[in-house]
C-alpha cells in the first residue's frame, strides 16, 4: 500500500496526551502497518523496536506505551492490530480488485478498437484506397461509409429494367384534368375552375419518385469529381424536390447537362457542390456560353460577345459577364457569398457603360 488517508483532526484528537517522541513513534508505527499491509510483529519486541528505529531505553519505553495505548495484541497471529488500519486495508484491497476489473475492460475495448481499425483499413485497401497509418478511427468509419454508399448507388444505377417498368426518364407529375361540364362531354366547354379564375396553376398530383439513384448518378456526372460530395444528402434532396413538385427529374438533368461545360470550366474551380447547387435552385440559371465565337452580346457594350442580354437574370449570366470584364468566374475562396461577386460585376459593367469606347464614343 503506497498511500493512505490521514485525518488530521482525528489524529490530533487521539494523540493530545502523547509526548512528541510518542507521537512520532505512533506515526511511524502506522506507516509501517500500511506499507506491509499487516499488523505489527509481536513475536520479538526487540526486532520490532529496531524496525521502528527505537534504540534508546526512552524510545523503547515510548514504543511500548504506544502499542498498549493504540493496538490490540492478537495472540493467534502474534501481531499488534488496530481496527481502523484493518478497515483501511480492506477498502484498499477492494479498490485494487475493482481497478483490476476496470483495467481488464479497458484492455478489451482497446482490443476491439484495434480489430475495428484493422478491418476498416482492409476494406479501404480492397477498394484501392490507402490512408495514412495514423488516420483517426472516426475518419476511417466515414471513409468506409462513403465507399459503401457509392457502391450501393452504383449497383442501383446499373440495375436492369424489367418489362413492368419503363426506363428513365419517366413522367413524375400528372396534371388533373378539369371536371367535365354538366350534361357530359358533349354539353360544351367546361367552366373555368376557381384556380383558373384566380390565375393560379391547376392542382398537381405528385407521384412517388422512381429510380432516384439513377437520377442522382446522372446528376453527379455533370459535376467535377471533387464536387460530388454528400451523396446520401443529395439523394434525399432530389427526392424532396421532385416529390414536392418543385422541379421534375428531367428538368434537373436537362439543366445540369446544359451547365456542365461551365461547371467543369477550369477544373471546376468556381463550381459549387451538388448539394449547394440544389439548395440554391441553380437549375434555374440559364446555360450561357462564354466563348468568343458567339455573335451578338449586350447592347451598347463594345466587344462583349457571347453574353445573353438578360445576363443579370441568372447566376451563369453574371459569371459570363464577369469573365468578359476580366474579373474571372466566382471564386468561393475569395468571396464567400455570390452576391458580393455579383456586386463587383455590376459595378464593373456600370463603369464600362460610363467609359468612352472606340475612340470617344460613349455606350448607352
């Protein structure tokens, strides 16, 4: 036993009647008791006195008084014992036993941890991915989960189409026709519904989306590889948008394919992640070509070709104008918000409108 609890108040109260010598010998006797984890040897008083460094007659007399005062002689074991010391030793032994059980549990957890790391590394190596040896287990789990999600998506995307199902694209929305007029279909033209009178679109019945994995796979293929992240979240978002009637799967794919060239420009430097493209409804952006071979342009701006006259109506148009004005595409690392980039483009455009063009002719 390398430590024990020393209650200062209890010790002082119990030793007020002792001399300094007796008090010191009593403290040495307690420490000797705890270190050996057993009572004091009563078979040989001289040997016990030597062990407690009591050499003079006065010190031996003080030792005898302390033994008589604070210890009980156990004749059977030939030891001086003290109830409080025995309780402390019993508590210590119980704590050691519990600590051993805790340590055993810790060892088991560590073993399971090592086995899991080994299995995760093996799965990744089998798929051709080699991560550093000191990669955290949380990162390994995330990498394996992403790998399995991609594998599931790939298997679903290449599933065969049976005779009972039509291949993609399939109609996702179905408009409910207006009620026929009274008297049957030959009675005349149907009266306009309440929605038509109010200028609202007729009610739309949204069907459950089929083959979402195929749609997600085709959508991802339009983006640079480094932007194809959060595959599972993208899948949920696509289903939410399509089944919510916000957009059809065919509209998403048509817009993504139309914007594919711009999204992959400069290795996708200015391309958003697929999830962000969906959240910000960027399928509404017009697909704008920015090559110089396109004729026409913004009226009154000399040399700006290949930019639609309504360039401010969409994100792609703003980026096309920014490229032509020498600002380059939107760089998310430089300007976190696209609105800040758009303000710079508009300011540069307005400045050009105010500047002389072609030898002093002002564009208006």
